[in-house]
C-alpha cells in the first residue's frame, strides 16, 4: 500500500467521509506547498498537547496555559444546574446543545451509540462511568441541589432508539432507588436527524416535549 492509499484509509476513518472524499483530501494536500503541510502537522501536534478530557463529563476541552485542571469549564461552572444530566453520544452533540443556550444543566458523553447487533456493548460506551456519575450526583453539602432528571439525547435513528432503550434498561433500577426521572428528547427532532445538526427551534421543541 503506497502513501496515497494509506492517507486515504486514514481520512476514511473520519465521520461521514467516504473513499471518494478521502481521496480528494489526499490530492488536495498534494497540491499544497510544503509550508501548508507543515502548518497542519504542527496544529495536529499542538492539538494533542493543549487538549484534555474532562473527568466529569468526558468532553475534550482546551486547557488554558498554566492550568492543570482535569475538569472542563462547563462542569466547573457553579452557575450550571445540577438537577438535570443530559446523556449524549459525542462532543459535537454537546457543542450544538450548549451553543443553543436552551439547556443549562450537566452533560455526560457516552462515547458512541449502542450497535443493534453487538454482544460486548459495554466496551463501546461508558456505562460503568455513567452509573458512577449518577451515584455521585446526589445532594451533598457541596451540591445542595441533587440530580432529579436524566435526559437521553440521541439522534432519532434505529441505532439512537436502540441506545435509548439500552441505557434506560441499565440505569432504571438505580434511578428508581434514587427517585430520578428518565426522559428522552421529544419528537421536535425529525426521524434520522443528527443531534449536532439540529437548529435552535428544533432543539427547543425536542427539549420542551421530552418524555
């Protein structure tokens, strides 16, 4: 396998990118000057140096110079509500919801959707971490307002629906014992809609009509 094919295979791993698009990326890079390529390489290296993953919600975030925190700005913000926890698939979903300014609670990134046919499901998502998060989200002196609702916010697709069903089955007993409500986004989202591409009105209706 030559370099062009190797790079094509790498780009094919990007979300939503097929072989034809991946090959176009490779030929585009071949047409650029060496300084352009070098700048991309430096930015990728810096990205790994500047990015950390939040210990609370598992979101990737940029660590400001001089800080060594392992908690992102959302989880560390005292003005963010602690009574609701939105469980979402990936970082880009969190970014879309957060930018909409329609939801003001905590988040938890699951790390993916549950495959419809998959035996080793727990290795694909953060179910153990989620259960621990729920247990730790109760009322304490440092957290006077405990968790009382979990919102499952997945794309409306067969795999998203399956993930919703699976997560409910995994957290149901714990939530019943802690008196925590489990809800899902309402049908403000059209079937097949990716959460990260939803506009503000769609997200607003989905949140309003959750059940």
